[in-house]
């Protein structure tokens, strides 16, 4: 059975089992017809299949008459930023994010450097079956340009971000363990940290493109990294996923800082500097609401997914945002989750406070998230959500993305999977035992509905 997964952000699959050359040609051709004319920026993460995928994608775009700017191995946010800075017609980031080695994907961007909207995606898919039947003549083919300045410009502009005092950070001489899981981060994160004056201990920073562990930056996958922080008496551990849009931190004690705390800290820092509001998704910690309120700001929530967060940020004029998976979105630079931006803001926070990362963690509101999923078999997930919505109609609810219910002492978010007959349950409370008890309670509650 093919593994191909199609969503508004692009296509994802296993090389040799779904994400094959003919599929790449088909979707790239449809994307080319969506862009119509001009230039498309292409960048990829470091995984082994990247060269093959990139070759097929670039060849197809050129064959469709589009010019291509190839920025090489780089973070997904660098592709986004380069589309913006070059005023290109679009961009494709070739990366399967935190999926294992055998996966790859095309992340499709519009002319603003952001993920395509549902409307744009629908427009593209209309041409999917006919896009490979119309190619221009030999003298109308596109031109390929190799552009090595893309990553350099991204780094330069991160170093010059508003509220970031480069010289002050350099004076701190932070000792940092950098874990790039042998992905695209290897090509930028150690160097960026050194430009911030850090002493860098590289961990999984080899340019092999082969992930040495499960690439998702969850605590259970980072035991060796946490040990390295402790053994080296480092000030902080900095971990990124293969395409460098998620930032995960490890404290000076060799303990997880928590992905949720990454975006909470970024919101706290920016709202302490300027008046404004924040946007996070419906599955992100309530701690963001607390720190925003402390700084006179509001929090707006969007459905899960970077494109949805960005849409809500534009609607509300939010000055900071992101997702609890470690994704920081700071529109001062661009509308996209960007670990480079997150690193700059967190180093500045450490510099200004003079506190350790473990002390900063202790000062943040303390919550615990527990996650469960229930396999529904033949039961329609939409019916589950509908019945729960009816049951809790008198509570504070949000139905933009499944069902989120906010109680005084906890919240719970029910979301259906788009690929399996599953409902995911995310519950957050003040302590771990309560969060786990609540998530288990909601599983049992769903079982009684059917």
C-alpha cells in the first residue's frame, strides 16, 4: 500500500513506496501551473534522497518554463525567507521534517513564502491530472541559478533582529551543546552559535544526512544529548529537527526545558519588549496565556498547523506566535516557524536576565500535558466530536479544529486524525497525575458514547 500523504502543505511519502519520480513530476507540474510564471526557490534538508528528489523537481519546473533558484541544503525557514526576500513566485522546501530517513516530502509555498492556503491548494489540485500534458517548447524552458547567498542572508538578518543585542550575547560566552540530528541544521546552527560568541560542542552534527536516532526532538529521543549537556557542564542544549523549524532546549541540569516552554518563553520575551498580542494553536499550553496576561497582551488560538497560526496572526496583527512543538514565528523577520529566530530570542533572554535556563524554566507557569488516542474502528470520528460538542455545549468551547474545552483547572482538545480512524486527546492540567487522569477519563467517556 502506498504511503503517500497529501495535505494543504504538500505531499509526503516513503521513497520507493509512494514518493516516486512519476509522483514528484505530477505534483510539481501541478504546482508549476499554479505559480504560472516567474521564479521558484528550491532548498532541501540533508537526507540522502534529497538529491534525487531535488533533481526531479528542478527538471520538472524548468520543463514547465519556470526559472529556478537553487539554495542548496538549508532549513525550511530559509526557503521561506528567500522566497520573501527575492520576491519569487513560490518555493518548494524538500523535507519530511521529523519523519525517519526513508521519508521525504515537498512543502509547497506561495509567493509570500508561506504554506499554501486551502484555497490555493484546491486551485492547484484542479490541474493535477492535466498538468503533465502541457510543456513549452525548447526555447521557452526555464533557467537554473545556484544562489549561495540564501542561507547567509537569513543568518545575517537573524543576527540583526530587533531586540537582539549581538555584542551583549557575545560577551556571555555561552557554552552550548548543539544537536542537529545530522540534518540541515548542521549547515547553519553551529556556525550561527559561534557568531553569537558561543563555545559549541557538536553532537550529531555530521554531514551524512543519515539520522543517528529517531529525528523527532522528543525527550525520549534525546537521552544522549541530555547526558552530553551535563557531562560538558554546558549552559544550554540546543536541538533542532531535520529541517530546523522546531527548536527544543535542554537545561543546564541536562533536563528537558519542554517544547511548550520554547514558544512560551519567546512570547514572554517579545511581549515584555513591546505591546501586542500572540497567536498559538489550540493544542498549545495555557502557560502562553499566563505570560501574555502578565505583559498586557492577549492570546488568540488557531487550528493546528503553521499555515493556520500565520493566518490568525495576520488577522489579529499579533507580533509573536508559534506552536507548542517548539515552533517560534516572529513576523519581524518572516511568517514561518524558525529555529534560528528562536535561538536568537532565547539567547537574548538569557543574556538580559543573567539567569540560567533552568531558573527561567522554574519561573514559567507550570503545566503538564498528557496525550492519548482512541482507535474508533468503524465509528466516524466526526460523530464523536459532534456528540462531545453537544455534551459540553454549556462550557467554554472552540470548534475550529475538532473540539477544545476550557475549564477553570484544565483544558482538553479532541482532534480527529486525517489519515486514520483515530481521535487524539490532549489534556493539560497543573500537575502530571491530574493531566494523565483526565486524559484517561476522556478516553473512557468516548467509549461510552458508542
